C-alpha cells in the first residue's frame, strides 16, 4: 500500500516547529546577549587602581619615594588599558566607568594625600584645603571629560589631564626625596603646586593630547634617534628630569592659549565637524 507523507504536527498557537527554528535563526525571539567584562584591559585598570591604593598606604607609612613611583606606574598602566582595549576590540561601557573610578583613586585621592602628608600637614587648615582643592579638581575634571568626550577636539585636552597633574605632584615629592630634603621645609611651594594643578584641571585651557600622532606612519631616522635620546636623558636622573618635564607641560597649555589669543585666534577645543566617538578614548 502506498504511503503518503504525514503533515507535520503544529505547535500550540498554530505555529509549526520549523517556523520556531526559522525565527530563532533570524534573531526573532532570541535572548539578549549578556554584557561581559573583558579581562585584559580591565586587568591593566585594576593594576593602576592597586598602584593608587599602594601610594596611599606608602604615604601613611612616610615612605614617600615608593608612593611617588607608584603614581608614575599607575600613569603607565592607565595609558596602556585604553590602547589594549582598542587593539583587541574589547571596549565596553563598564571599562570606561571602571577606568574613571580607578583614575579618581590613582590621580585624585592618592596625590592629594601624598602631598598633604609630605609637606602640607604643617600648614593646618590651609594645608588640607589645598589637598582638597586638588582632589576636587581631579573629580570635576574626570566627570567633565566623560560628559564632553563627544564635543571636544581630540587634539587637545580640556584642562590639565589628571595623570599629568598627578605626575606634577609626584615629581615634586620625588625630587625633594632624591635631594634628601624634608618636605616640611617647602610647604608653600607644595601648596602652590597643589592649587595650580587642581585649578588647572578645571580650566578650559587646551593641552595637547598627542592623539593625532600616527604611530603606523613612517618617520625619519632622526625621530628614532631623538626618542632614544629622550629615554637616555630620563634614565640618567629620573627625579631631576621628570619634574621639570611635567612643569613644562603644565605651563604649555597657558602658553598656547595666550599666544593664540594674542594673534586673535583663540584655540577652540570644540569639534567643528562630527566625528564618531571611540569608546576606548573614554578609558
């Protein structure tokens, strides 16, 4: 006897089993993908956070040289996490927010406590007010950076970046420690540096960001030689080289601003054309 193919049984609601799989294949009815946390870039961020915490502990134990170097290591790790995220395509909103919180500890709270314990304690209220101005400036700087990332010209930072401000404070501490000078002898110099760094972070003065440098582009041989010379100069005596270097960078924004202003061409940090936002820049 001839056998006829049987009709497929329908699922409840009048829909066949095949149509359910077809919808799942097309993405209909599929469960939303969970937001994962990428390990590699966030490991660098965690390392920077640890260095900031370590700097605070060392400052409380009066070991200021270790505290200053921990801040510089945090700078290095903070500069790597975003680039690692970009290279490995592991950018995420979680990483951006985690990086901001890490920066607040490493470049906000830690330098403020280090400079207070090192030189500002003897000034009483004026000392902790200067440390708080720096800490508050770092917090405001980070909050403004996260909210203005889509409208600020990527060639410039709006105000002194918090890692550079932290390097200015840590470089001052490291220089005096290297000279075997007690910080309490220069409290007003430390007070000036803390106030300057804190206020400069919240100004609109443009600081060159070096983000428009194309590292994949070929360069003349002399450029490689200058880079090698730069690292050689730092290795000769890091405390005496790093602090003047960051002082010059901290003043460079004001120089650019007033030069452009004198020429009638103020530097605008607002983008004139729409550019896509790179989430790794928020790291």
